[in-house]
C-alpha cells in the first residue's frame, strides 16, 4: 500500500498516532462469535421470511410499499448481524522510540587536580576547551609554545575544564548530545546521582542547568566501572543510545573493572565514549587511598596507610603528610619513585575542648622541588574520649563466651556488660560487669554494640526483641554469634 493511500486512511480514521511513528498498514477484521457466512445465511433467511410475510399481507398497502418495508426490515437485520460480527479496523504503526544519551561526569576529589601542560599540543587542547581557538584547529599546527594563545593557562583544574567544554558555544556539545533524545546527566563518585530531578522528585530538564551548583568535585571515592554498569542496570526507561563519560580515569572503589563495564556496554549495544580530562604527558602525583577507621580515640596511636602513585616524575623528594582538622599531625619525606607506593604515618590525637569532635583527616603528597605537583584526599572521622559500651547476652558460658569475655575486659577502650540466661544467680547479682536482668530501654540505647549469642528467643521475649530492632534502626551495632541450640533458627519470624 503506497504512502498516499496510507496518509488518506490515517486522516480518514482520525487515529492518534504514537509519537515518532507512521502508519504502516491497515486491515479489516471480523471478531464476532460466529463466522461471516453464518451471518449471511441469517440475513438471507430473515429477508426471505420478511418478503414472504409482506407478500401475504392484504390491505390498503400497495405492492411497492410492501416491498420497500420488507427491504428496510431486511436491511436492519443485516446491520444488526454486521454489528454482531464486531467489525474492527486494525491500523499498524511503525516507529522507533528515541533513546537519549547518558552523560556521566566524574565528581571525585581528583578532578580538582591541576595538570601541568608542558607540550604545545597539550596546551592547544586546553585552548580549544576554553574557546580561545576554533575546534577545527589541528594539534599538529602547535609545533611550539608560541603558536598557543597567550591566555591559555598552564595548569587548569580538571573540573573547570569539564565546565568550559560543556559551556563552549563553538563545540555545542550539549546541543549535539540532546539530538538523539532526552539528555540525562549524572554525577558519580562512590555512587551515581542523577541531575534530572530535584529533591522532591520533580523533573527539572536534563540537569545541565544545575551543573554549576552541584558539580563540586568533592567525593572521596571513585567507582568508574560501577558507575557505567549502573547506567546499564537502571530500571527506569530504556537503555541509553550512548554513554558519554567525562573523567580523569581514576578508579579506586569499583567492584567491576572499566574494561569489563565496556564489554557489558558492547553486549547491550550501547556505545561508550570517554572524554579524558587529564594530561597524557605531564607528570602526576596522586593519593590513591587513605585507610582509616570512622572513629578515633584521643590518646591512642593511630597508624594510617597512605597509598599514593607517581607518574612521569624522574627525580626529587616527596612530602607525605597527614592533617587533622586542617592541622598537620604527621609528615614524612621520601624519594620519589615511579608507580604505586605506600607510607604508613602515625600520630596521637590530642583532646581538645570537647569530648567528641567530627573532623576531616586528610592525606597530601607534594613534590618539594615543584609544589604544582601535589594531590590530597580527605576522610571524615569522629574523635571520642569515652569507652565503647558493649552488652554481651549469652545462653551459657560456652567457649566463645569465655574467649570474648577475656578479650573485652582486657581492652581499656571497652566497657563490657554480660548477661547469662543460664548463669549462676550469685554471679549475676555480684555486680559489674554482670547484669541480672535485661536493661531498661533507655539503658539499652546507651550501649554502642550488642553481642547476641546462642540465646533462646523466648528468653528475650517479644518486647526486648522489638527494643533490639529499634536499637539497630537508631544506629546501634548488633553482632549475632550462631550456636547449636537456638541462634539463629529461633529468631525466624520474630521482630
């Protein structure tokens, strides 16, 4: 069926065509409870009977009028039979729903680094990004630093380069990314965060207008491979037509390597494009990881492994330092070595004015001969000056109980209390560290950790189980040690 006829049928039917679809074919179907030939037989039989009855009627009506009346009744029966056949016009539309592009922008702290742009082609790349020269400028023409515009910065921040590239009117990157469909913008560090919705869940366009406010490059971890894979696994909508990643390539938190994520994109038929922000030739110092617990104690010696990497720096000395709340607490100078290195720095937190503080623990690496080569990483920590309160509930003094009791009582940072369901009454009433009964709700919430051993569920009762559930919801810790008699089987279908 040619396109002219299809257009005429589409206008005749006045059908609402799906978006991005055109009429492909039209067919007529009968979907009644009986076939069409049965309807024909019914109409023929009814028409014959009607004409016969009108023919036998004698009255003032003439032959013509009787024939006309019989014809009208036969037509009415035919129309009813036609409607019972449930005639249906089936229109088939063909089209392809547009799939938008997903733009993934690195929001980690490494994007605040400033790369040294030492070669003319590398400086020219920066000039193109900052709209100082046309995008068609050939890098081969940058044979010397004199061919680079004087206003080109020598060590621009990576995050600022991303902002400049997206805002460059001659690159019109944002406009081109919107052409296939709806553009969806995401920031990623440890997790992926979409910019297409506001905090209330309302759609706010593609999110690029919010980028100057929310793109701060302040996340401490980078899961590049996981971020790409998460876009493929999203349940909302179809797969994107392409994934564009703007990153410096640093990945220190992914469970899935980037090459495996790229293979997943290939299997799903989603092209993956990566815009590298860093410099391909300049030297680089990076802090890869900072291993520290969330809670530190005043007066304790804290050992912090700092994992860092040097690339393209042949000689010199590097200062590796730790800062707590902006004050340097440990420092070590070592010769620069190409590749990954680890330095373990130790310090003792000193008590301040308050018994508990929340500060940032930072690690920095700096080349002493050239301070432009430096990097840093921060972790939030909590400093406390109190003992960790632990409640250990056990059924009987089994081997695990004896071992943990000794270890907990020896630790000067732990204030332990013990309950035994089948313990000696005299021991349980002898005072600390033993408790004769389950603590009150307010006392329970004063503990930091509850260790639950092989205790019968009936011993705790439903109320105490609900208290423990609420205790965990409020941020308390719970460790369950399985046993041969009750835990964890007794606690199925309990709060």
